[in-house]
């Protein structure tokens, strides 16, 4: 049953999957995340589906950004050539991070990207909740008439 639901969601959000998931990533993982978010938020309208898609896309991109930062750190630690002697792993990590940060602005870019995706996700969720609150208010007011 869960597989049928995921397939239906994947079909409904096909354009989103194609625009968010990189070729090196597994689209099934994105669809699984989207399925969980959709199950929690239960969009009722086309606009709500768009907002749920935005939330899922931004969370996916945040996760990717974190994975990129980790991969960069792992690479720098593995290739670190520091001073001779025995260094603690955390010291090597700090020195490798300091070296990598000084060589490029990649950590700044990743940080800004993660912040942007978090803001976008929060804005979409806020709008979704505001739409629902406005519909509820409208429904209540119509009953009072």
C-alpha cells in the first residue's frame, strides 16, 4: 500500500522530482521524504500541494548542503598534511577546516545556502498554515451569517 502511495505522489510531483533531485541522488529517497511530509501536512488544495512540494524541496536541498559540507570536511581531513607528531583527531579536523575555509569561500556558500533553504521552508509552512487559518475563519464567518 505504501508503495502505491509513493508511486501516486511521485507521479503528481514528477516535475518537482526532476527539478530537485540530482542525477547522483536517489529520487526514491526524495519521494519517500515527500510522502512523509505530505502525510503529515495533508494538503487539501492545489496551492497547498505546491507549498508542500516547496517544503520538501527545500528540506532536500538543506540535507544535500549538509552532506556536501561533511564530504568536504572528510576530504580535507583525509588529505591533511599537518605538522609532524601525533595530533588528536579533533585537532586535525579543526586545522583541516581552517585550511579549507581559507582556500575558498565554499563553507560560507554552504552556510548561506542552508540558511536560505531553511528560510524558504519556514516561509512555505507559514503560508500554508495562514491559508488554512484564513479558510477556517471564512468558514466560521459564513456559518455566523
